[in-house]
C-alpha cells in the first residue's frame, strides 16, 4: 500500500513538473505571438505610409509630381545623411505598370563610382527602414496640399536603429520640430529619445496598476 502511495506521489510530481514546463512553453509562445503582432502592426503602418506617398505622387500632375518628388527625395536623403552618413541618398523612380504610373523607392549609395541601389527593406538592417519610414511620414505631412495640420505622432520611431545612431535620431527630431514648427508626440522605450523630449512621462505597471508619472 505504501509503495503504491509513493508511486502515485511520484507520478503526481512528474505531472506537476510537466505542467510547469507546458505553462512556461505557453508563456514563451504568447510572448512570441505578441512580438509578431507588434512587428506586423509596425509593418502595416510602414506600408500605409509608402502607399500614401505613392498615391500623393501618382495623383499629382507631372509638374507637381516632380516638385513633390524632389522635396520628398531631399528630405529623406537629409534624414539618411544626418543619421547615418553622407554616402546615402533617397531616390524615387516612376514606372509604368498596367497603364498606371507607379512610384518605387530606393536607398542608394556610391562605391568606387558605382551606384548601389536597393529597396529600403533590402538595405542594411531595419534601422534604414525605420528612418525612411519616419522621413516619409514627415515629408508627406509637409508636402501634401492643403497642408496637413497637427502634431507628428510616432510609435517607437527608431526601434531598429543601432544605439550608436540614436543620439542623431534625437537631434534629427529636434530639427524637424524647429524647422517645421511641428509638435512631436512620441512613444518610446529608448531612454535617449525620451530624455531628448521637452517633456516626458513614464508609464509603468506595478501590481497590475498602470502609473503615469512626469519624468522631466
């Protein structure tokens, strides 16, 4: 009888261990799912910006399109050069597809006199995509007529930018705020970007309760 009880206790302990492992795996899978959902949401936001810029360019008359193209290329190029290096520049090319004029975006650089041209998503790392997306959003607001009013609202604007370039991203956003007289409202986990703001609020969850405190 005692042996049977011990055997049952052993089996119960084993079941509890297996259950703990399954719970840990479930939490890990939920974390992965949450990250994928956030990544998908960010990609959808970037695609939305790309499409809006394409629509702006496609709907403009030829002269207006060239002016909008020039302004957008200049602003995105300045952002890339300001944050990364002066060898980068942004280019928009128009192609006719199925009797429609469509805009394609490229990040270019020169190496030994040869132009290297890649799409933003194929360029070096996600940081370039972040900056192109950020600059296109700003360019769209400044180029669109009638001019779009209101602040620029950013959600993790430099999530994939390497830490060595974050200080330049902060300076770039400061210059956008000054030069375009635009308020910038930003959600970020990056302490450098948070400290660069004129005002900051820290949101924390403690014991299941959300606390919002002014940080500076």
